C-alpha cells in the first residue's frame, strides 16, 4: 500500500509496541466485501484471491526484512468450530514461503500463539474497548521459540492496532526483539475520497 498517509497521529504521539505494519490495501469497497464474505459467510472460494493479496504484501515486506519466526493472530477453537475453518491458517496454506524468502524461509509456527479468550467481535466496539477486550487475551506456547527473535505477525485487517499491539507485547515479554505485522487490509483513519 503506497499512500501519503504512512503514519497516523496516534502512532506518532503514542508509538505502538510493534515496529511496522505492511498492508496490501485499504479496507474498503471490494476488499472489504471480500474479507467480510470470506470470514463471516464461508466464501471459501475467495481464499486464493485473498492469499494472493497477502503473498504480495509479504513479498513487499521481504524486500527489506527477514524475520526469524512467522506467526498469525490465533483464533479460539470454539470460533474455528463455529466458522468451520480458521481463516488465517487457510490463507497461509496457499502461500509458499520459499517462493518469498528462498530455500531457507523463516520458521512458520502456526500454533506458537494461543488465544485465551475472545469477548466479542472487534468490529462492534470502539478503540478504547478494543484495547480492554484484548488485554491478556494471548499467550505463547513456548517462550524459547521467541528468545531474541524478529517476529512477523500475520493478520487479515488492522483497524486500531489493539490486537496486534497486545500480541507484540506478549511476544516481547517472551523475548522477541522486534515484532512487525503484515496484513491484507487496513482501515483508514480518514475516509476514502
């Protein structure tokens, strides 16, 4: 995503725990529609298209970074059962990390993060409540995996950054030296013109 709006005022005045976020597109119009259909209405036929968008964002990120470990935002088992699939796990199955980082890609650890609770969907709450909802919602399965590592965290959408920031805090507490994010879409701070 290339726009003039690279840093929002909130990130300038109160920097997040993560270092940077690369987004493929704005969360608007067709992209918004596709992500909502895929995630909440079982439109699994959209997985390859969304995985391709994620792969493009990863390729852009890989031009300047080589993380040690790649993880994604975890989903509760009950949420996976309700939906019938884990939306991020499915997208990652469509991406060959070797095609991005070569013969020795970063360690992909899909089960390294654990979600402990999920109050309600983040799309229905305001920023302050989002931060409260995700507080202490995550943990790591094995701290040793993250000792002195550069971690790349994958998610579908960044809105306020509350979830990604909370996970970055957990990862840093586990020993990670840097946490970056790659997402498919970001919600803009100002409406599209």
